[in-house]
C-alpha cells in the first residue's frame, strides 16, 4: 500500500529531477516555445516541496491536492494549470484514505489525465504532455518502471509530430523535429514514482 509518505517522496523526487533537468527543459522550450518551461516548473515544484514540509498533509489525496494548488498558484505558464489540474484531480480521486493501492493510483491518475485533456483540449498525438501521460497511465498496471519507460518513449515520440495545442502550435510545420518540453517533464514526473517506490 502507498501512504502519504510515498506521495511526499514522489513530489520531492520530481522536484529534484526538475531541478536537475531545468536547463534541458528550457532548452527544449526554446525552438518551439518561449524558453521558460524549466524555470516555470522549477519555481512550481520548489514551492511544492517547501509547502509539503511546512504543512505535512497526512493522506495521499491531501498531498496531491496541496501540490496541485501550489503549481497553479506559482507557475504562470500553460503548464502550471495543467499540471496543477493533474495533481489536484488525481488527489481528489484518491479521496481521504490513509493508504491506497497501486490499482487505485492508476485509476486516479487516469482521472487526472482525463481532466488535463478536458482543460487543455489536447488529445494523444497533439505533441503535448498528454503524449507521455496517456502511455504512462496505460502501462501503470505493469508497475511504476513500465509506466516510466512508456512515458519516456512517449516523450521521445513527440519529435516527429506537428504541435496542435499550446504555443508550439503557432509554428505549424516548423514545430516538427523538436521534442516537446511538457512531454519530457511529464516523463520526469512518472519516473518520480519509481524513485518514491524504491525507498
Ligand atoms: P508556456 O507555453 O505558457 O510558456 P510552458 O513552457 O511551461 O508554458 O509549458 C509548455 C508545455 O505545456 C508544452 O510543451 C506542452 O507539453 C504543454 N501544453 C501546452 N498547451 C497544452 C494543452 N492545451 N494541453 C496539454 N498540454 C499543453
Ligand atoms: Mg514556455
Ligand atoms: Mg511561457
């Protein structure tokens, strides 16, 4: 079973990965965006880590809803409300249980990804974070490592796609040939599950 500590570790592992990869994420956002994805998420996930320490929420659902709220209030870009919605909706779906199973997490994350698609209007193949998140949720039944591999593959597979949502879509065909920054950061988020589970 996964308790609040697991979910805290997931968020802090993601914050550390975003810190490590911030320059890379911003570099990916340079040719097809406005070169701020790394700094946006770094600001957001640092705030998440700080708030989780201060407020110590004691259920899985409370950890994720608090994290989601922080992302929405600290990240100015498109990715803030989208990631915030992902975590808040996933947290809400987990309810008030003190511990949840991996199958419950998979269902909750599916609800979270659905909420991101409803909010942003992106479908798989539109060259967004959805292209990493949907394969990750599909693979979650096979474990965290399988989900992380699926997310990484999904992010890499955005390179030949033309963007149909977000800033990159303004470039039309010129968005082809570049890996999507949000799909890349989503792969870091899913990889955080592996790290959190290893403790
Ligand atoms: P901004 O584009 O406002 O500067 P960021 O650079 O932080 O925001 O985030 C850009 C990422 O957000 C994109 O790479 C893409 O993955 C994701 N994104 C943008 N618009 C959407 C959308 N409508 N649905 C899903 N993801 C989106
Ligand atoms: Mg940007
Ligand atoms: Mg921006």
